[in-house]
C-alpha cells in the first residue's frame, strides 16, 4: 500500500474530543496538583518533626546554646516546597460553576459567572492574573485562592497561600493567607437563583460529596441505594447525578437526568451544557444518533462557547443517522459560520463536502 | 516562471516573539486536541485511555512548563512526551494481554472512515499489536502521523539510523499483510 495512503487513513483516526473531555482532564490535573501538594506538606512536616526531635536531643545531650541555631538552619529547606507547580491551575468547585476566560488575557483572566472556583497561580508582574465577579475584581500577587458565590449578591474570597488584592466599590483590599473575606456584588454577571422552595430532604445525601470529589462509581452505588428521592429537581443536582451515572459506566442512566434539565430547567444557562452532554452520551455511548442530533441542535441554539462544537457534532450525528441532506446543509452552515473552524475537516467529511 | 504564490507559512508573531514562559492555559487550549489525536493514532483502540494519556501529558507539562521555551517548540515537546506516555500504556496493555484468553477487540476511533477504511484500519492495528512497541511507535509516527524522520527519532528518543531501522522493520511486516492492497 502506498505510504501516502497510510497517512490519509491515519488522518481519519480522530477521537471524539471536545470541551467536556477537556474539562475532565483539567479537573484531573488540578486534583493531582492538590494531592502532590498534600504529599509534599506531609513530607515536609515529617522532615521538620525529625529535625526538631534531633535538635531537642542535641539540646538535651550537649546542653549548649548552639543546638537551637542548628534547628533553625536545617529547617529552612522546607520553604521551597511551597513553590507553585504550574503557572495557572483552575478547579471548578461545583457543577454550577460557570467560568469564562477573558479574551486577550492569554489564559490569565477569567469571569466567574456562577458557582465557585479555586485558582493556583504563580505571580507574573507583567501579566497579572485577574478574576472578575460582577463588579468585584480579584488580582493575584502569587497565590492559591478560591472565589465563590454563596448567594447571588455576595462573593467569598478565601486565600490559602500568598495574597490577593480585591478591587470592590472603588476600594482596594489586600487579603493575606488564611483569611476569608466576603464582598457585596451589586451587579453580578449572572446570578444563579437558589430554588425558591425549600428543597425536599433527600433520603440520603452521601452520593453528593462522593460525586463532587470525582468518586463516581461509589457515588453511583450510593445514589442507587438512596432511591429515587435522592436527587433534587435542581439543575446542579441533576447534572451531578448525570455525571455520577455516565462517568461510572452507566450512560443510559444519565439520560433522564439530562433530559430533565433540558425540559424542566430550559431557562437555566446550564441547560445548553446539559443538551450538549446529552448529545454526546446518545451519540458516543448509546448509538442513538438521531436523538443526539436533536440534542446538539438544542445546545447550539443557545449560542455561547459550545455552539461551534455542538453544530459540528450535529453534522456528525445526522451523518451517522443516515440523514445525508441534513448533515450536508448543516456542514454548509458550519463552513459559513466558522470558515476557519477547529472542526472544519471533520465537518466536511461527515457532511459529504470533501 | 514559477506559478507558486510568493507566500510561505510562518508562525504568528506573538508565538515567536513571546520567548518568555509558556502559559499553561494557553498551552492546554491550543494543544489538548493535538495530543488527543496523536495518542489516538498511536494507541489505535481504547478511547477510554485517551483521557488518562492527555492528563498524564499535561500533568508533566504543568510541572515542567519552565523547560518549554515557546509555543512552537511546545508541539515537539508534547509529541515526545505523548509518545513516551503511550509507550508505557502499550507495554502495560501487552503485559495484561498475557492474562487474557482472547485478543482484545480492535475499535479504532475513526467515525469519518468508510466501512472499507474501517476494515483496513482494524487489520492494520491488529498487525501493529503484534509488533514490538518501539517499532510500532516509530512506524505510526512516520506513516500515520506523517512526521519527518528527524521528528520520529526525537519523539522516540533514539538516533536517526535507529528510527529508520525500526520503521523499515515495521514496514516489512505490514507490507507482507497488505501486499495486495
């Protein structure tokens, strides 16, 4: 077989990679960074304890004044262990988190629209890292910090390491490590309303923290044991339950949760994400391309950052469903809307425009 | 007179001039899809492994971001790291296969391929599964990914002559199967 033929065949090996898988990989990296930090702190603590024990022994046995000085000098190597492991690592703290990168900030600026996120940031004086939440702006000075909306008009900023400057209502507040401060947000970019009615008490809530910590298999088992009342009819809860189902290997069980978000919470900004995820589950895991195409169509009709991927996946789904007319029309639409789109090649292929 | 347009592809000025430390978010945004595609071609099947490979590669990138001089050279650096991560995974997969009764099903992620192309790809990866891992990777980088010999040698961490020898060895085996294709 000619060599060029292999290369063109190789180009057809293309995984279904999109923003959802990107997000999961980012979460995994952030978790590993966190585990590494914990391990390093534990190691440092052991070293420090050993040094203190050795120093105490030296002090007791020699009874000299130099022993204390030895302890101090040997302890200093602990300091570099707190150095950041990456330039910027962002962890979404809840499924309702909506965090959008700011254009022209080179990955060092985000708008927090809802939920909360944790940031591990190394300081770069020339490219300050900023997070904007409504009319509050947080600027890092080399740190690890968390920004979270406890309610639509309040923002909690918690600093674990280093310090940040918060610009709010014309005043600058510097927050040091170990401090939590709350700020009023008078014009939140997007307020996610809390449910107006009191949530029904779930039979057991043990599945929720498991799912939030990425232990999806255990969360799925706990969810099964807890029964049908364990999931509240709220977008965040439904999305979390869907994640627990599909990421533990039960994609079919994720479908009703996602459909519920799409149908009953269509006004929620996360419903387009639910539609997109539903499309992926139906297309990639359940082999139901016709329904998947409709789900992707709903996701793109909401616009936003998912629209391009949703249209591309809709072309693919229509093609797989055998609806060549629809896939061709959609592929032309994609070419018109995104002439330099990231998925242009795949769209042309599925739309029969090659 | 040449009919070629007097144009050549150059890197974006921002990429070349940046010179400073590479931003992890920019690196991830620009190359996560590339790493996933490269890993998919090298692995052949096992779509579920892809997320782990991409995570391993970018976890290393996050820790060694200071060693990546700029976004252009980042591509080669990521290709080398991806090849190493995939190599480990293929070796592990081969070891696990010793304890399985039958061969693993070949499920190549090529949704845009025709049925005939699917069959050729499945047969190809069957042949590749039987080759030594280093030989398989060198051939895949050269012919499926379309990399230059120098890039294959760099990604595999071997000399140019070793890369050529590995590619040749794989080619002989593959040609035996696809002689009539």
